[in-house]
């Protein structure tokens, strides 16, 4: 065999070995990539929304996207992050604190956030019965307070700031976690707690988690309102986004289009008037609060 033929044979063999290596590498990469049924998207739902008509919401989103929509309601806020992390859900509605945890621990990428009325913010409110002898936050020393969840933004984190401003800490009160905002309000109604930390709308409206509940005529009084809190985030898993960007945009467009329906399921289920685009930086103020709490 001539030198030229030997050279070509070596080169062809070398190229075949490279091609075989590349094929095996590609096969390995594809085997490690999670298989995604792009006709189905799975949404994680917060525990305080478990009693809403989620079927109606899923069907309307299906109509807006052409995708099959499934949902998973988490029993608590931390479980929602865990479901997200293990890939049990592709998208999720997160409270601000939960979004920050999901971003850090589960690769969450924020897409949208809720808008209530014309506001992109909500508040934490410490409430008591209107006829309660408690007149100020400082009067809560030694009293039972119903919080929502350790990972609740308005139902715990921002309420701690309100206590601190009044010269109190958790050691000065008897705090218990109710699980949802409605149950925290019910704890006050039943007398299990003197006060509750729950979400509120713009203070000018005087409305919040205590509004519209079957409270048998009981009225509530707000002891203190927190600083504005950026509304709940709607996020996607980063790996899902990278593999299915077109599906992600379909879901985003679907939710935004549902915002135009004043009587649609977005309003009925989540009491949300519309969804608007969001970035991670929108939640910097919440990060600052979390860091400040760690330093105490």
C-alpha cells in the first residue's frame, strides 16, 4: 500500500473514530436529558389556593395555549419548592419568599407576577377583632398570634418586621402557624388567637384576607400595615425553559391573554386582575428583608 493510501486509510479511520465518539457523546447527553411531554404542562399551586376552582383555571389555560394543563396543590410552602426541585411540576405560582428559595435551590426562573387591581404590590397586615382591647402592636406582648407559614411572605416574614418596629420579637409572643391565610383569620374568629398576620390589599382599601369570609358580622381592625411587597411570582424550571422555550412562551402568552377576561378564572380563582412580566430584580426588597432577619 502506498504512503498516500496508508495516510488516507489512517485519516478515514481517525475520522470514523471521532464520529463514533461524537455519536456516543451525543447519545449520552440525550440519555441524561429529562424526557418532556411537550403536550402537557404541570403547574404547582400554593396551599392557600387549594379550595379554588382550579379545574376551571386549567381548562381556560388549555384553551388559551392548546396544551394539556395539570396542577399539583402542595400541602405547604416548602413542599412546593421541593416539588419544583425534583421536576414534579414545570411551572409554579410562588409567594415572594418561596420564589427566592426556589430560585436559589431549584433553579426557578421568574416569568410573570400577579397584579391585583392596578397594583403590583400587596401588604402584610396584623389584624384583631374590631372590639378587641388590643390597640397597638406593642399590646400583643404575651398574646397568641396566628401566622400562616414559616415561608409565607405576608403571613410571617413581613409580620416579624412589624413586631420588631414595635419593640417585640418572637420570644415576646405566642406564635402558631395556621397553614393558610383563611385559617389564620378563623383562628382570630374562634378565639384561638388574639391577632393574625395575613395578606392585605392597598391600605387605602382596608381589604385583605379577612374580607368576604363568613364571619357572622364580625369586623376586623388592622393594627399595622407593612411596607409594599411585590406580588406573587409565576416561575418556570430553568431546565424546562431551556428545553421547551416555545412551550414557555405559549404559557406566558396564555396567562397574559386571560388577563383581558374580567370575569375569567384568573380573577375567580386567584383574585388576580392580570399577569405582567417580571424579573428577578423585582424581588430585591424581599431579599433585603430576608437578609436583615438573618442578621438578628
